[in-house]
């Protein structure tokens, strides 16, 4: 599956509990069609206490870990760095025959 959203792109969430929020893409899973957005889609994982930690001098308590869970790429839209609007992504072929991503609204080419 070809994805037009890449790591370090700014995206807006269109669906889900974080709808309307913006964030930076920190991880991309192209085979699954999912992206991880920094600070959004927060999930909590509970770790049970572990007996071996007590032997090493660490606390044997359980803990809650919060992390940004992956979300479907169809639920986010790219924010254009030039015009600042949510946009779809077009493909522009330059004079050297390289494919580049392009904003569908202002026709700016992404670097």
C-alpha cells in the first residue's frame, strides 16, 4: 500500500476521539496503513508487577504506561505547510521527472 503521508508531516485528525486536533507524525506503518501522531490517540497499558524486579532492587509495583497508539491513515489529513489548510495530496512530476507531493489547494510542492 502506497502512503502519501510521511514521518514528520503535520496532520489533522478527521475522525475519532481526537477529531479536530493537529499533530506531527512520528511513525508510519505503510503495510498496515497506520500512522502514529505525537500526543494524540493516547492509550493506557497496565503492566502487572514482576517478581524479578524486586531481586534487582527495582520497585516490584505494577504501573500504567501511556503511549500514542497507531491510527488509520484514512482518519488523518495532511496540513499544507504553505497555506496551513487541510488538503489532499497530489503528485507533481518536475522537469527532472521526479515525483513530488503537491497541495491540491495552493499547488505548493512539499519538500
